């Protein structure tokens, strides 16, 4: 399969009896033998030629699938964070109400809040596992 390239300067690649002139501003494909040539690789490294790795539909579909999976993972992570934040707020309010009802001091109230928020975070985390 020929590689698709974009060339900034006019170059000529010679190898094994074959010669390929590439004009400045060329955008198109080159034969397979060219992409194995040392000069072509050097031109790619210095930026004179930009080569596209693949134009296969399967590769594009795989890249789309990977991007979609990454987006879904980010969405699930954001949803989990929202659920944890909500659970923490609910647990804190419940703990403060319970502490007030039982007449707990500040230290005991803080311990109760921590205990209840930790339990809420653990429960939500298990739901998303």
C-alpha cells in the first residue's frame, strides 16, 4: 500500500534503478519502495515531508472507537464524582442533624460527619465499580 504524503520542497528520491521526483507542494501517495528509503525517512524526520501513517477505514474506525471509549470513561468518572459529592453533602447534613439531636460536642460531631461521609463515599464507589 502506498503512503500518503505532503511535501514542502522539491526533492528526488533515487533507489534500485527507480527515481521519484516529488515537486514542492505535492500532496498525494508514493510507492511502497519510497517509504523504506533512508532519504525519505530523513526528509520525514526533518519535516520536509509529512507522511500519514494510514488511510484505512479500519484504522479510522479504531481511532473513533478509542476516542468514544475515552469519552465514555471520562463521562462515567464525572458522574461518579458528582454522585460522591452529592452523597457527601447528604451524609454531612444527616450527621449534623443527628449530632444536634444527640447534643454532641464539636469533636464528636466531626467524627460522626467523617464516619458518615466515608460510609457514603464507600457505598457510591461500590455502585460504580
